[in-house]
C-alpha cells in the first residue's frame, strides 16, 4: 500500500490551480492513481484529488462499489479516475446538502451544488470520458474537481449556521470517521 499524507485546510498547496496532465498511460501517472486510491480507501473517502496529497496535477478519483461508512445513506457512485475534467451544469437547479472533506477533517457543511452535470475528461490511458450525473454522484464530482481549482467546500458554504463539527451534527457518522 502507498498511503500518502492528506493535506489539511490552511496548506497553501490546496489553493493552487492544478496543472493539466499532458502524458497518459505512463508509470508515474499509474503510481499517482494507485497512491490516490490507497489513500482514499484508508481514509474512507468518497473521492480524492491529487492536490490533496500535494501533487499539482488535474487528477481525481471517486466512487466505490461498496457503501461508504462516512456516507452510509448515499447511493453508490461508479469508481472513476478522471483527468483534466470539464464540468458543465445541465440546468440551473441547485441543491444544498451536507459535505465533508478529507482535507477538512471533523467538519461538515451544507453546500450548494448543481443537481445535474455533464463531466468530461480522460481516463489514465487517455481515452475520453463523457458522462452525465445527478444527485450525490454530481455532488461528488463537483467537490473533487473543486480541489483542482483551489477551492475547498467551506468556501462554498452560504449559511454558516449549517457548518460544524461532524461529531456534534452527526454522532453516528463521526464514529465511522474515527475508525
């Protein structure tokens, strides 16, 4: 396993705009993806972005074929490696819902996100990915891609009465995060 240290809010590397990947299907890219996957699984993440482990590249991974203990009531999101993503809202409809982040441990906040999106980019071999998503799937994609543009979810919170410690807001989920 190759579990990496996850940067925390306050680290200036999380505020940079990540660079595009220019070479696909190379050992360094595959190693980065393996590191991201191992780190995400070890932390029970719904997704993770390369900047969260200090790598300044537009690479995110998200999804799982198993229920996530940090989001036990959420539907499964297909496991995906997405490189150089572009997100296009499919409507102006937004939904506010709770989010957490591996780089903002112990906190949750209600964040507005587009309800339906189209996301495009590439897989590790350079093949085109072009999908539509809605609901939790769309939320996860938008959250992870925000990391590539130097944004953390608290920057999107509109009502700070809906922002707080996970163990206070959701005691059962907080126990899963501590495991």
